[in-house]
C-alpha cells in the first residue's frame, strides 16, 4: 500500500515555485468554462480523464498523453500538479509505475487536480 501525500496544500505551494509547474495557470477562457460547467462537472471530467489516460498499468503514449494547450482545465491542472503522466506521478507523488491505479490513488489525483483548480479560480 502506498502512502499518499498527506498535505496537498503544501505540495501545491512547493510546485507553484517550480519554474515549469508554476508556469501553468488557467486563462480567462478556462476560468469561464469552469464557472459555466461547475466544479461537479469538472470533477467528473477529471475522474474520467485520469481513469482513461493515467490509471492503466501501461498508459498509451505515456509522457505525451496530456495536452499542454488550454483545451480543458484538467489538462492544465495535470501539468501544474505533476499528475500528467506516470513518470511525474512517480517522481512527485510517489505513485509507482507498472500497476493500474487503485481507486484510492485515482481519488488522490482527482482531489489534487480539483484543489489546484479551486486555487486558480480564486485568483483575480
């Protein structure tokens, strides 16, 4: 059993200081999308995207499966939080590659993404 990071807030604070991870932000269009769809819908999207693209034991095109363009707020959150591929999940969150993500791990990733999105929405 993996011990997931306890304090996601501290982790997000640390990642926001990274030159790469800290460069990701929701633009106005993405913020409007979140407002229009609501957090519940965005969370459903996040769970669906993580389950399909990140959770499999050997994800297709791992390391390149998450778009970097502003096409969905979850994709931006994935890059900002290091939840974009299995390599980053292992390096940043300690979730090892080579196994299908458990429900607990999926929920951890989704909650991390949603916390980052909520923080972004509270800015300006």
